[in-house]
C-alpha cells in the first residue's frame, strides 16, 4: 500500500514523497517554534502585565520601554538584529553563548518570544485595568489582600476579557513565524521556498503551504472558541 | 455607429501598440552580487552585467530601464510583466528554460569554495565533510550541485542573498560557502582571514538573458546585440574592467 501511494505521488513533479516530507519537516519546525515562543512569551507576559499596572514609575517604566521597543519595530528587524547582530560581537564565538546562538533556532525563538511577550503584556494589562472598580471595592470590603484580590477577582476576569485579543495574537504569531526562513530555518515557508526554487512552480509550492497554514489557523480558531465558551459560559442565556 | 467604434478602437490599439514598441525595455537585477551588479559608493547601480546591459541597449537602439528585484521573485516578476528581461547571473538550466526564453549565454563562471583560514578539509572528501555547514544561495546552480551531491552528508543552509551568506561565514555559522567564483573572490577572498579552498566546479552552460517565451523578437535583437558586442571588442573592454581572467563564452 505505501508503495502504491508513493508510486502515485511520484507521477507529478511537485507532490513527490520527497517534497511532502520536506513540507512535513517544515510543519514540525513551525509548530515547535511557534508553540514554544507563545508558551514562554505568555509566562513572561503575565508578571510583566501585573507589574506594568503598578503605580511606581520605576517598576512600570522599564516594562513600558520593553513593550514599546518590541511593538514599535518590525519583527523581521528584531530577528535580523538578534541573528546577525549577535554574531558580529567580537569574541562571542569563544563564549558559551555561541553554542546557543550558532544555530538559527535559538535566535529565532528569542526574537519571537520577546515579540509575543511584548504584545501579550499589553493585552493582559489592558484586561487588568478594565476591571470594574466595583469588583475591586467589593473584594476590599471582604478584607481580601492584594494577592488574593489578584488571584480570585482581577486575573480570572482579566483572562475572560483577554482571551479574544490573545487568540488574534496567537494567529499573528503563527503567520509571523514565516520570516524564520530568512535566517536559514527550514520552517513551512522555508520548505515552500526550497521546493519553489527547485521546481519554479510558485503557485503549486506556495498554495500548498498556504493550505497548511489555513489548516493550522482553523485548529487554533477551534481551540480558542472552545476556550471562550468555557470561560464565558456564565454569559450564555439560560437553556441554550 | 458600430463601425466608428470599431475604427476608433482599432486606431486606439494601433496607437497604444506603437507606444508600447517605443516603450523602454525593463531589465531586472538582484543586488548586491559583486562584481556583476551592485551599488557603488554613490548608490549608482553598476557592475559587469549592468554595463553589458547598457551596451546592449545602445546597440539595440532601445531605451532601457533598470529594475532591482530580489532573486526569488525573478521569474514570477518577469512572467507578471513587471520587467521584460533578467540579466542577473541567471544560469541556463532545463527547468528554467521551460518557463523563460534564454538568449545565447554571455558568460560562464565556475562555482568556488571559500572558507575561513585554517580550514584544511578536502571538500570532495565526503567522510571528512560530514556535518560541516555549507552555505549556498537558494535556487542557484550551486544549490543544485550541493543538493545533488552532498544531501545527507553536510548541513546545507540556503540563503536568500549572497550578503546574508557571507555574514554567516564571517560569524562562523558556516564552515564553507559554495558561491559563484567571482562573487566569492570579491566579497570573501578579499577579506582578511578567508581563503579559497579546493577546485572550482564548472556548472552548466552559462548565464543568459532571460525573457518571456513570447518575446522572440526581443530575444533575436538581444542575441544580435550580444554577437556584435563580443566581436567589436566592447564586451572584452567591459570584462577587463571587472575580471582578471576570461569569462566569455
């Protein structure tokens, strides 16, 4: 049976077993990179968002600078600076940092993580400061400490408000990851570019990869709809 | 009324047709690709192919416009009529010839291997080359050669521009770069600490002007201009400005 499939596949120029394998490897790289950067980015963003709402400018100021820098410059430029810039620092090749930055994966992961952390920080901060004053006053009236208020009242409600905006950020990140191919990573776009360079069939090579991105986006949208339904179930009308 | 309309549209078609005929020929280059096409200190486009293109246009009595286009959009851009000819070191290959019309080749250079000083491995020795990083520009004949001969042995890294690739060689991310010989000579060998290694490899039948398949007239004119330039010494004069050796075919 596998012989039959490979025989059938090899009858056309584009979708041979070899190119499909190349697309598959690209898919694995893209998912790996995007998933890790989103996960680490979210973990960084949560404390930063809370600290960003603190009144003391010495605490919130630096975080504002960080989010401003990373939201104010194109991700492609950030990736170029991290990938090519770091390699130009004299003597970097002799330090242990080079083990990390030699391969394109970690520079790309770092750029993507910092970028998504900046956006996510602002999304969560927006959700936190939108907390109705009444809820906070009620919590205070119950004698809740700052910690308890955060944990029980502010953050759970902020998550409900943030989830829709965050789902956009996740999808943007998936699509932004296409630029990883400029630093020699063979992600989905990199695989499509290689296949295109071999076959000179831009339509076939790129439409196929576009369909894969659409499928990934579809899965993300589905997961976030489930999550929204779960988080916002108290808003559903009765008997629905 | 109908007749007038038809006559008017015919006249219009002739008018626009004649305008199109005198319209300039747009020629695309991917820069920087020293010494074939690059920008000098004043930001002016120059190089061997740029000068040759200018000489050809003069020979053809045509007005030409030079366009800058990144390598991986070259053939689609040509087919989409964003420009009419490519003179950007595009080697004639059977795969490309299926999509575009090539003129006679106007130069041929080998691919050369370049590395940092102290690299003393024979590039044809596959055991010794195992797991070395080799950089090529995506979609070039050098890419095809490395893909066919070294896949699974070395770690092939493909770059969009030669500039990025040289940066990574300097940054020690690449052990070896396999690039069009004159480009490597100009941008790598001229730098301190970098050398040429091994034998250069002759690849394919050379570089030609790429045009749309239907533009056979343009191809004829280009071929004629090339022949004249090669005979009357203009070609040699331009070549000597950029190369110490012969790349004429």
